């Protein structure tokens, strides 16, 4: 209010000054007016300029970018609710398991070879190999490893967020000798900031007539904001530095490219996002800000803000700050029991349940009909073309075949031997995928009610023994929205064990689980990282 009053005083002063100067020009008859105008200016300008400066600072503090930067700096481990602490440790465990599982893959080998060739300061550990590298480079490799097998978290059917966020936190925590508590707080806050930015972007809208409208441009580049906040906290950035770091990140993230993914087969190693680039962008932005590098002050805000740059149909400003510090996104993470696209998860669940309930042998199954959300077919998840590991992650027929013939879910599903398995190949020919006609309506209802998609309706018909066994579900196992679908702690431990078994010893796996469950007691990450490096 003070800024508004000062502004009115300033306007009045300017009008008086203009009148006085005009009078002076008109034949110089009002010389006394000039003196009056100068007096007015001397008396009012300092106070008015001071008020304007305060108003400018106030306005900056009220931008969405500034509020998120302030939140990023203001929380500690002690301020986190216990449920958030537990959820963060679950996310870290899952993410590390995915990284270990993603190590021995063609794309990971290429990324590791190229990035490790740069060398540099030994600041942070590359998982599994144990190589020490500068934190940004270790982040690049580890971020790629997390997403390589496509078993990482899903956040509100919007993106895989942990791959961009957690590797930067781990690398910077190792570099700075941070404690387990500091790492937990950094992850929880960084995940929250990035998740809010992502959820504010309207990639899918429902018109008043009920029609679904997709943004022609979409991507996961906003995941880098998780990396910058995590790294910035662990670097000890102050508010001004954190604000700059966030804005620098907005200026350096890659283009939104996921909309192109799925158009062609076979699928490329780039997938829907280069997560190494996202993690590296965030950690470098934090390092730059620490040294005084500046960014545009409010990159998230306004008509030309980040949402416009990323091709969003619009922006939901409330998503950025509503309930900030009260509602935590890390508690709404969906986990994948299987290494493959989330759109296949419910179909795998239902197939295995029917098989167990009916006592079916895999050889008895004559045909399977899957009804999946339309977006799954747009992205060609119905395709039996499986020439590479990436293809395998996005083929519902192949993933169902692995569920029956591929053994324990994990990296074993994505070996050349699995892709060549005659039993899996033969089974794929018996799988037909079509559109679930009500899935779009259900998703639209969620968008209207929740602001994000929670239900991804799927149905299945299994033809065997001359009968048809049917099932349908709105949720996949691992979804956080109903108690029945939440993965238990025991299931999370089992996934971690299965995913790490090809690279780590059973003793390492058991020790790592124990450390992760009690991470807040760790003074640094030395003991944990030692368990995540392959023993020769």
C-alpha cells in the first residue's frame, strides 16, 4: 500500500513539475514556478525513489520464481515431516537400484566412455565403475544410468523426475562431504521445486466440450530444476544465489523433445529426454551462481516465461506455490515393479494375477487382448518391433512376454538373449493391443478434479482353455493413489536387490539397504557409495 501511495505522490509531483516547466517556457512569466518545481522535486524525490526501490524489491519477492527460490533455501532436515523423510529415502533407494541396473547397457557404455575421457578433478563417484570425476560429469553419467532401463519413478504421469534430480544431489553431497540429513533435505526440496514447475505446465488440456487437447511441443527439460536446487542447497547458496541458479538453469536446459519420441522405429538411444544433460545443466548452474554469475530475475514468470519457452498450452500458476511446504510431491511418486514403460504396468499386473488365480501355464495362453490408453498407441507401444533395448522398454507385447518367460523383473529382461528368446518372440505374436475407449474420459476427469492424471485405465482379456479371463484396472502396481497399489517396503527392497544382483554382491546389496534405511545417521556418503561400486 505504501508503494501505491508513493506512486501517487510521484505522479502528482511530476504533474506539478510539468506544469511549472510549461509555465516557464510560456514567455518565462512564471519564474517562481520553476523554483517551486525544484523544491517539490527535492522534497519528494528521495522518499519516492526509496519507496519505488522498496516496491521493486517487494515485487521481485512476489514473483513465482522468487518464492520457489526462497522455499529452496528455507527448509532443513528438521523441518521435514517424518513421512517426507521416509518417502525421500524410498525414492533414493529406487533410483540407485535403477542406476546400477542401467550400467551394463549399450547406451550407458557409450555415455560413460565419452564423458570419462574428459577426466578432471576427482570429486564424485560414477556408480558401479567407481571412477572419480568432476561432479557435473559424474552427474551426467549417473543421470543417464538411472533412466537407461526405464524402471525409474513416474511423477503424476508427467515425467521421470528422479533421474534429473538425485544424481546431482549425490554428486554434490559427495563433493561437499554432506551428511545423510543434508542429502535427504536437498532431495525432498529439489524434487518439490521441479515437480511444481512441471505440474504448472499444461501439456494436456480438456476443453469445456470435453475434448482433449495436447500441446504440440512437450518434454522433460524442467527436471533440471530439481538438480539445480539440490546442488545449490548442498553448495550452501544464499537466496540471491539460488534465485540466479534457478534462472540460469531456465536459460540452459535443452529443448523439449519428447513429443518426437515414438514416431519412428526402431527407437533411438536419446529416448524422450537426455537425462545426463538435464542433471549436468542443473549442477553447472548452481556452480556458476555460487561464483556470482547472474540470470534473468524471473524466468518462470509472465507471458514470456518458461512455460512459453517449453511449448506449454498454458500455465497453472497456483501449482507453483499453493500448499508449498505443506504438500510434498515426493510422497506421490509412482514406482515401477517392471523395467519398461509405465503404460504397460497395469497389463502386466493383470496378466500375472490371472495366471496365478487360474493356475495357467504360459503355454496354455492362446491370445491376449490389451486395451490401453490411446496415448500408448500413439507412441507405438503396441508394436512388436524389438530390435534394441530401447524398443523392448516400449513394447507391450514384449514386456508381457518377459513377464511370462523372462524370469525375475530386472536387467535380465533387456539382454540380447531376452530379445532373441524364442518363447518370448512366439508369445508376442499372440498379443493384440487396442485403445481402451473410456481411458481418455477418465484422464479428463482426473485433470479437472486433481490437476493431473492419476488413473490410467487398462483392460485385458486372456484366452485360454477355451475360456476368456478378463480384468480391468485404473491403477498399476506402484501407484501411490490407493493403498492397494502402493509398493511395500519389502517390495522396494526386493526390486533393489533384483536390479543390483548382476553388478553387486549380496553383502553389498544388504549393507546398502541398511544404510539407505537409516541414511540420516550417516556423516557422509563414503560408506553408501562403497556398496554401489562393483568389486573386481
